[in-house]
C-alpha cells in the first residue's frame, strides 16, 4: 500500500517537472522570430516617448475668515465660549456681533472673544 502511494506521488512529480520543460513548447519558425523581434524593437522605441503621465494636483479650497453659525449647532468649550469646527479649522464666536471668526493669536487678548457675562 505504501509503495503504491510513493509510486503515484513520484509519477505526479515527474509529470509536473516534465510539463514545465522547455522542450514541450512548440517550435517557432524563422519568420515568426523575425517579426517578433521587429515588434519588440518598435514597442521599445514607442514606449520611451509615451512614458510621461500628467500629474493631477489637488484643488485647495479657500478657508473663509468669518462664518455665521446658529448657536445650537456650535459647541461650548469648558470656559463657556462657543466654537465651531469646519474643514479642520476652529472658529470662535465673537460676542459683539455673533459671527464666528477663524482662530488667531489676538483673540486671547480681545474682550469680544472672552467668556460672556451671562
């Protein structure tokens, strides 16, 4: 029984090796080889000229400096000020006019952006 299994496995391995041999590939005639080589040379010459591709750049949208947001959609910070996040930028509420301005350093000293006295 063991000999039969080894024999079957051996035959399958030999057939796989023989099937991958170059000798089993069909022969090409001289004419086919000449046209094949000519096509390869033409493709090499053509591909050098066509390799470049156009690069698409991302369009950058402008970030508005001032936005108007309903206060029920804005979030409230720990210190009681309202803020709104839009496109990765944080806008803080101006208590005088109710509009939201993109953050800058002068907001820290401006009394219009401080905590409301409510």
